């Protein structure tokens, strides 16, 4: 009985921890020494967002970097380059036939109907590049997608969440 309870608890924990609506991944340069990076500067040349979303993104990235022990500076160790994009998504859903069945049960003759729905929406993504200021080489990149671009309330909630998930991978745990 204990074995089944443990197995059930494991599935519940796995289900709760894998409920993120975002797809997040990161990569890093094996040669970079992340302990050497103490300061950063945000670069927003490629950040094509409205001013409200831009403030949300910049504030959250600064907050996340500061929790990692980095401080903002004019002569930085890292240049933080942020990019945003979105793509149009079309979802197609189809239902199984339903309706009344005639004589002979489900294998007999009767009436059935199939329904199909389509929905179109925009899905946003953020790319965070950390560039070594001395060498001008990319040392870490985090990418997150799945932001509901069409809903202002969703964006307000999701931007901090996705940035936190992306930055959870910094600094990288080498060897994992």
C-alpha cells in the first residue's frame, strides 16, 4: 500500500512541476568563467516591444540578474542583449462524430457529425544573450517561448514568469 501511495505522490509532484506553459532552453560557452562576471549593462537595440512591455522585460531581467549577485554598471563584465519576437499560431481541433445512432448500435446506420474549430493567436518569445564585454563573444543564451501576446493581462503575468524560468538556468551548472 505504501508503494502505491509513494508512486501516486511522485506522479502528483511531477505533474505540478511540469505545468509551465513555456518552453525554455539555454546554452553556454564551456570556456566562460561565470564567477568572473560581476557587473552587467542592458542593451536594448533589438528589443522591439511597446514601452509597457519593454519596461516589464527590462525590470524583470535586472531583478533576476541582481538576485544572481550581479550589479548594473557603466563598465560592465557582461552586455545583456534582449530580443523579442512573435509568430502566428493556428490551432485546429476536431471532435469525434456524435449524434444519434440508428439500428444496430455503433456499427449500424445512423447520423453522426464531426466538428472542427480553428483558433489563431500570436505567441511571443524572448531571447536573452549574455556577451562577454571584453571579448565581445556570446557566453550564455536563454530562450523562452509561449507568451500570450494577444492578451495584455496574460503578458503582465507571464513576462516575469518566463524571465524567471529562463534565468533559473544562469549561471549554468557545468557538467549537467
